[in-house]
C-alpha cells in the first residue's frame, strides 16, 4: 500500500501560497492613486482614482497629474501619454519636510514661519510645517488629530495681529504677537465641535474664512495612509499641504 507524501504536498502548498502572496503584494505595490488632478482632463482622472499598472493616462496641454505609489509621488504634465506605473526616482525618500508634516506631535519650537526685513518681499508660497496645525488662511474641512493640542498657525510673524473666531453667536479673540506664528486653539472658551462652522476673520486675512472640524481618529503613520484618510474625510487643505510637500521631495530627489 502506498501513502501520499504529505511533506511534498505541504511544500507545494506553501510554495503556491507564497507565490500568490507575492503576486498580490506586487499588484498592490504597482497600484497608483491620483492625489492631485488639474487641467482639462481633471474629470477624466479625478483625485482619489486608483489606477492599475496597465492603465494609461493621456494628457493634453494644461493637464498636471500627481500620482502616489508606495509612499512616493510622480508628477505628469500634458501633453503626452504615460503609464500609471512608470518609474519613480529611486533616490526619492520621505525627506525631513514630509516627516515633519506627518508627525503626530508637532513641536512648538519648530515654527516653520517667516520673518522678514522691512524691504524684503514675502515668499510666493509658505505652508504650515505640520498637517495638524490650522493654517487659518485655508477654508474648508480640517481633520483634528487631538483637540487638546490643536494649534493655529500663520505664515508671517513680523506684526501683532488679532484673530477673531465666531461660532453659534460666541466670539473669541486670539492674539498673535511679533515673533510668534502659532497659538493654541482657545478650547476653554471655544470648544472644538465637529461638523459645525467656525468663522475666522482679522489676523491678517483679506477676507473671512470658514472652517469646520472632523475627528481624525487614529493618526496615520505613512503618506499613503494619510492621503487615504484625508481624502475619505474631505480634509482637502491638509491633503493639498501633504501633496505639495511630497511633490517638492520628488523634485529634489528626497
């Protein structure tokens, strides 16, 4: 009487399982996601769209698409046809700016602001150095990582400014003094509430800004997870901030 060789069968099953796992992992790794889409073809390739490795993107003049794959970005500009899984710079890393952007506990000593002399022009672009700072110039939905440590941030710190916050008939003023570009959200007088509007004015704003809060829940640790979470909750200003920072890391090779 002959008996089946269970060791051989077990080895075959193990090898097959490993091959399947590798194939699945490879497919997931090859998948790209659109994290920014502007230009005439934006509706064809909307933000959040998932692309297979075999997909092609045909762009026209004025199109600019930023793809994310494996925590790295790849920027495509039209006109042209591109594969969704084209090469990403091998030396592109998260970079210190992206690491600071994702940190769950922003340091108050890391200001990320700008002070200029009397004759120096303002930089064209300056963004908050961490996702969990409220850049109060940005209207829209803001994901809150921790209401107890929520911070307001401004890009310039060479003047005294008063920022007025209004919600449901209540008003609170936050004072920014020369040399400071962040202040704690006045949670005692103006508690953080979700899905309600806050109107911000003054503070150097050219026009009032309306924001509303969403709870972030567990803070994502990676760029991919952060992008997914911010998209799902509709926190577009923070998503743009992260994508801009990652695109700069792409352009500089890390």
